[in-house]
């Protein structure tokens, strides 16, 4: 019996680290391979076929590294590629989905906001989620323009970050949203700034803890052993690996 569990995690950049952070909280002793497609970041406005091709390549790489399961820690890549990945590869894939359902249950004003990339907002998965929201609840959405760039640069505070966050948040607040879904894995790193701009009375939902619990269930269901003999994280990037290591340390506070 094999007692090694290797979990692959991918994103267009460092956003997936917000998901990795939650996964590692639940499963601290696994072996992780994190792939940042930095050379092609951001994915938000890219053609779906291009994103599918990148995901296929990265999944092949994960297979060659012995991954038992792979987390697509990117809403945009999930929207474009998860069906293809599930049909072409045999390992389980765990994807992201904007937390529209929990937001709809939690709103008091009857208006929920969704911040995500253009690719996620036009995806059929999101459109289906939105159309399933109960009558009487309004969903307003906006692209978090410039958010990915801020997080990639590690610019999480200051006047430029504040103005960028305020520009995308304003229409959602003006519409009366009191619960706002973070539909892109980069955005949770901007949570302190989002909360500052929105003020009290607005709640943000990061789906990462739910995704981490889902991964745990899938590993149990598939009988994939946890508690690796060699826990740790391997950081891979299509861009500069040193830069990824630095971001990892500054965003998560250590390896
Ligand atoms: N972090 C990604 C997401 O969750 C992608 C952001 C981007 O590259 O535009 O959608």
C-alpha cells in the first residue's frame, strides 16, 4: 500500500496560495506541488481555449510528479477547463466556484455582490449558479479590475491599492450589497483593504475553507492516504521561481 499523498495545486499566479493556506490548515502533513503560471498571468481576459491548453499541460506535469489529486485553485481556470480535465485525466480535480449560495442565504438587504474575473463571470457554471438564486434576491457583479496585479506585486495597502479596490467595490455597495463573494483566489489577500473600503455591515465570503473541506472528503472517498512521510511544498512557476518563493513567504509568512 502506498502511504504517500501528493496534492497538486495550480493558479495563474499566487492567488491559489489563499486556497493552499486553508488546505494546509486542515492537512498539514501532505506533500504539495504548487504551480504558478506566472508567465501567463493574468488569466482573467484570456481566451478559454488557451486556458484549457495551459491546464492540460500543468495537469500532465502534476501526473509526472505523482499527484494523487489536483486543486484548480483558480476560478477562471475552473470555469474554462474543469470539465475537460475530468474527462481527460483519471485523478480527482477539485475546482473553485463563487460562493453565491451561501451569500444568498446570508443577505439581509436581499442584494449580494460578486467580485470575479471576466472569464469567471461569463462562464456557464457561474451563470447557472446565478440563475438558481431564489426569487427576490438580486445578484450584482463586477470585475475586480487591477486586483490580480496588486496581489502579484504584493501591493496590499497604500493609496493606489485603496483607490483600485474602491473603484470595483463602489457599484456593488451602491446597489445595496451586504454580502460580497470573492470569486477570484487572488482577492482574499486584499480582504483587509476590502473591509476598510466597505466599512462595517458588509461581509465578504472566501470559499477557500469550503474547498479545503471538500478536498478532505474527496481524499477520504477515494481512499487516498494522508500524512505523508515527506511533507512539504514544492513551488513551480512558468515565470521566475525565486519571485514565487518570495511571494510565498510574504503572503503566507513562511514555507
Ligand atoms: N486567481 C484566479 C481566479 O481565481 C485568476 C486571476 C487571473 O489570473 O486573472 O480567477
